[in-house]
């Protein structure tokens, strides 16, 4: 860009100075003395006073023609200067536009990385259902997904997990058993996102969740199961319906399929929920394995 600016001022300098030079030359031709005739040429130069007396003023016809020539000459460099200015401006505009395009291209070609550099937040795809999961959810980062299979072949829903990178930074480099133990602790914040792969009645959905939770709660705080039922309106789930369960300690923040938000305060409930998805008998083993791998990449 500095080169373009220098080029612009170079053309501007030529435009401003060339007309003056040409005009001064034309003025010199207008006001110099007439060339001597062959009869007046002598072997010696006349005195200065005589030289002043022999300077002749051009005739009116000659004066008008010379004046026109001077006007044409003075106008001609002005037009040339204008052309130079327009050319320089066009060159500067083209160079600036190319620089902007190059800058945009360089930004787009930056490799996506977490941290200070730009990150390409393309969604992740659950391979068995093709369901997409965004990279961010409720301020947390995607770490893995899987599918819930019933009767050995019915793909009921896809499930994905989002973790807090700051909370997991201390343990992400630990062994697999230690990571799984940390996943069972509800004090590590996470969001569990469920996306239906098929239509299902709300009764069957809530019954399946409660069926998985109840034995893990060991008879404690069972009234929270009824609270969970009430958080789901009596509307059947369709393919693509989404539910989000955000766990923070003893608090579950639940978002149902129609966008309603509710809350359950129970450490027993949240611990059992973590065991459903991250325990030894997780409802989706593929989801658990993918999460264990993804945590190490945070």
C-alpha cells in the first residue's frame, strides 16, 4: 500500500509540474525578440540599448495566433495532467481492492484452532443417524455423541455431550478410568443434548428416562421423578425434536421439546442421570467412548 501511495504522489508531481514547464516555454516563445532578418545580420553584436530598440511587438494577427497557440498549449498539459491523475486514481483503487481481497482470503485460509485464532464452528455429525450437533451449546463445547438403540436395531435418539473446557482442563490428561470417574461427578458442568431420530409419544420417552433413573437412585428422592414428568408437556415427540439437560452440581436445568425450561434441585437425581449416560452400563456405549476421546481434545 505504501508503494501505491508513492506512485500516486509521483503521478501527481508530474501533473503539477509539467504544465508549468510547458507554459514557461510557450511564454518564452511569445516574449522573446523576433529573429533577425538576413539584411540586419552584422558581424558584431549591437549595443544593449540598440538591442532594446530593435525588439518588435508581434502584429495583431500574429499575436492572436500565438495567443491561441499558447492557450492550446496550456490547455493541452492540463488535459494530460487530468488523464494522469485519473490513471493514478484508478491504479490506487485497483491496488487497494486487491489488497482487501487478499486480506479476506488470508483470513479464510487460517487453520481453525481453539484459543486466540479463529475457530471454524462446523457441526459434528452422529454417524449412525446423520444428526448434527453444533460445536457450542449453553456456553459449553461439544466433546462427543452417540445413538440410543432399543431392541438391538431401533435407533431412538442421538445424544451429545458438551463440557466446560475450563473445568475439564485439570483432568483431561488423566487416564481413561479417572476421566470416566470425573464424568460420573455432577459437579463437572455439562449439557446432555438429545435429538429424536424417530417419532415417539411423550409417555414412552418419559417412561424410558424414569426406567433408567429409578434403580440408580436407590429409593432416594423419588419425588424428583414426578417433577421430571411435569417438565414435559403432553405433546408427542417428532423426528428432530430436541431436549437439553444441563447439569451443575445438584441442579438440573431442563429444556423440553417445545422450548419450555424447568429446574430440578436434587443431587441424587443429577448423580443418577450422569450414571445413565456415563456409567458402566451407559445407555449408549458409543456415546461414552466418543466423549472420553473428545475430553482429551479440549
